[in-house]
C-alpha cells in the first residue's frame, strides 16, 4: 500500500551533459502528469518519459521538472533568407533615398533571429542520461510513498477496528432490544385490553410482533458491515490499486450505518451508529491519499 504524496530527485552527469529531474506527487483521482523542461525536448522523448512514469505510478497529480545542460559548444545556423532580405531592403533604402554608409557586421549579427542555435534532435546519449536520472527520481519517490503508505495503513486499520467494535456493540444491543421490545409491548397491550375487558389474541399478537421486528431488523446490515471490514483488511494487505477499492468500501460502510440509523428508534443504537459513522468518515478522509 502506497501513499499518493511524495518527492524524488535524480541526476546524471558526464563530460558532455548534466541532467537533473525532480518529481513531486500529490493526491488525484486519476494519473495526471505535467512535465516542465528548462529546454525544449522533442515529443518522442516527452512521450517516453510519461510512459516510464505511468509504469511506476497508478494515480495522482505528478509534477516533473527536467533540467539538462549540454557541455558541448553550441552550434549556430545562419538565417540566410532573413539576412539576404535585410540586405536587399537596405540597398533599396540607399538607392531610393540617396543615402550613403555601410552596415557593420555586428548590426547584421545582432539582427533578431539572424543567427540561431541549431535545432538538434535528442540523441541517444541524452535519452540514456534522462532515463538514468528518471529511474533514480522514481526510486526515491516510491520509497517515500511506501513509507507514508505504511503510516496510512496503521491509521486506517485502527479506524476499521473501531468500526468493528461499534458493529459488535450494536449487534449486542439489538439482540437485547428485541426481547425487551417484545415483553414491553406485550405488557402494554395486555394492560390496555384488560381495561376494556378483552383478552389478548396470542396468534395475532405474534404476527404484529413479527411485522414490527422485520421493519426494524438490522441483522443484514450488521452482517454486511462485518463483511466490508474484513474485505477492507484484505485489500490493505495488497500492493496495487488499493485506494479506489477502499474508497468504494468506505461508501458501502457509510451506507450500512445510515440504514441502521433510519431503521432503529433506540437511542443507544443510534448513538453507537453515529460514533461508527465518525470512524467511517475518518477512513474516507485517509483513503483519499492512498494510491
């Protein structure tokens, strides 16, 4: 189990170039990679970097900073069409307005875009350097995410234990409630009927009790709560795609707790169910940070 938050840095350097990569990950429902480079990189290398990250990270907002610097002398291209057009324009100006004078070399060299760096495709050496730095950064990122994941695991398991405790308490209270309800209702009805001189029809009374018990029965909700808790524990012990499934289960736990609250009129059961919902909300909050 891994957290979605973390940071990793990787670098590579040789006699020709230096590369530094920093990766920061934050919570996110899906995988969203934003790549920022200090120098322009080609689409092919950009795509390969994204593919490499997606092999190691399932979801989250990933910020990648790529900084590379070549140690080789920069080669330039001459923008011949621009310079020729500029010189032709200067000649026409001299002729049309009968001007004299000559251009300095610096005036041509400093003409915007007259001399530009050569556009070079990423060579194999740059790609190898980038992926060495990227591998180091991803290893650091994963180490941090796993460490935070272990902390999250302890917190979520503790909240699940509390949910389980309240489920058992609700179950015990519900069992006592059935018998108490039966006896109290029977005594009330017998008291009312005795005042009007009518005897209690035991068969009819039993039917009414069954109807009332079925309306307020929460045994199915309790069974499902127990099953969801065990399922959540098994998911937490797994390595991948834990967050999405825990998020779904936390919604199911909340649904069962709400059903118990709507079915029961007993104050003690309601109090226990509300405390359970509080623990479930804490689980939902923590799960948002699980990959």
